[in-house]
């Protein structure tokens, strides 16, 4: 079956959605991306994802992004038969094709490369039922982790290290404190208090992180935006990951050591149920 993608103003067969080798996304990683979930055709937390994408567009000074991104996302879902079940909409915007290769930005009238696709998605519910293993790795990234750029090599290498050791996610540590996962935000529970890294330039401001924080307030779970220290890991009674492709995922081991009683914890369970209830209500 043909899958339709959006590239630079046109809907094309995804196999023909090709980008020239002089694209600055390919040469420099000079671009941003966004991943949004859809459920039965509805884009979940669409405004928050769009807001973050717009922040990235402004920070990278990418001029010329059309206003119709939500309409294009919906057309991709519709035209790819994704109006039932779970799907992902992926957006990537780069500074476009420019020669000669220069580190500085090309002329302002260089057209951006604007790409989007919609694909079916299977939420990781089997992993959620058992909880997942994680490893800690040094956070080797730059100081603008709040920008969702396509420069993902440290995240890719961290996740690969996790997978190669049979773990599900790599938890990154900077200066003795947990920042986030390779593609998730991290929450822990110590003495009944939820903890997560504050919104800063050292983490991606996850949309799911924000919603889960709101949901925690709604069920009277105290939350402190204070980074978890590595030294505190043995005292965690629970730990979980959040993300668009993860929802709320209980962590049952860190570096081979059990978290709490080594089983998915009740707080992660309650927050996941609250998240699904929020989306079910539309
Ligand atoms: N990643 N931190 C990082 C480094 C991420 O890449 C992501 C998401 C998150 C969670 O953010 P959100 O809740 O907004 O999805 C945190 C996406 C899913 C990805 O790269 O595929």
C-alpha cells in the first residue's frame, strides 16, 4: 500500500519523499523535529506539541514554516487510513538545501525543507505490564537539550548501549544528577514525593512530563521539580519514564538493581490510568 508523506508543500508517495544531499539537515543536523500521537484520528496534546515546535522554529530562526501544520497532520492521518487506533505524526524542518557548504546560515530566502509523515503505532503495553530495565549513562549532550533538534547522536548512542545490555532505556546523568532518558523524561518517588528534573536547558520539556505533572497535582501527589541525585537512586520506591511513544512506563531496575520491590509501582499505574482517561475524554 502506498504511504503518503508531505514534503515541501506536496503529498507524495513516501518512497519518493527524497531530500538532496546538500540539505543542511543531512550535512549539519541543522533542523528540528516533533513527534505527536494520534488516537482514533485525534491529535493528542496537539497545541503543546505545536507550541514546542514553534519555539524551536524561533530559536533556530527557521523562517517560512506554513501555519497549516495541524491541517496537514490531519490530512496525513486521513489519507493513510489512520483514523482508528494509534498513530504517530512526525514533523521535521531543516534549513533547506544550500551550496556551497558553509557553517553559517545560508541566505534568508533559502527554502526550508519541510517533511511530515503519519505511521501506525503500537503502544508498549507489554513492557508496561512488567516494567522495564534501565542503565545510567553520562549525559554527554550540549547545553540546549530543551531544543528538539535532529542532533540525536548522544541519545542514539545512549539508547543503543541500553538495548545492547538488554535494558529498555538509558537514564542520563549530568554532574551527579539524573537529567532525562534518551527519548523520555524521568520521574522518581522518594518518601512519597514525586521528583523530576526542573524545566531547564538540560532537558527536553516533555509534553507528557507536563501533563503527568498536572495529573499528579489532580490526585494530590506532591511533586518537587528537583533533580534526582545518583546517590538517591537506592532510596527510590518507584521510578517511571514519560514520553509520547512511552506514556507512563514503570522502571523496575536501574543498573541491574531493583527499584523498590522490583515491580511496577502504584503511582506509575495511577498516573498512566489518569493519562489514558484524559485522552479517552477527548
Ligand atoms: N522523544 N526527552 C527526550 C530527549 C525525548 O527525545 C523525548 C521524546 C522526551 C519526551 O517528550 P514528549 O513527552 O514530549 O514526547 C524527553 C520523541 C518521542 C522521539 O524522539 O521520538
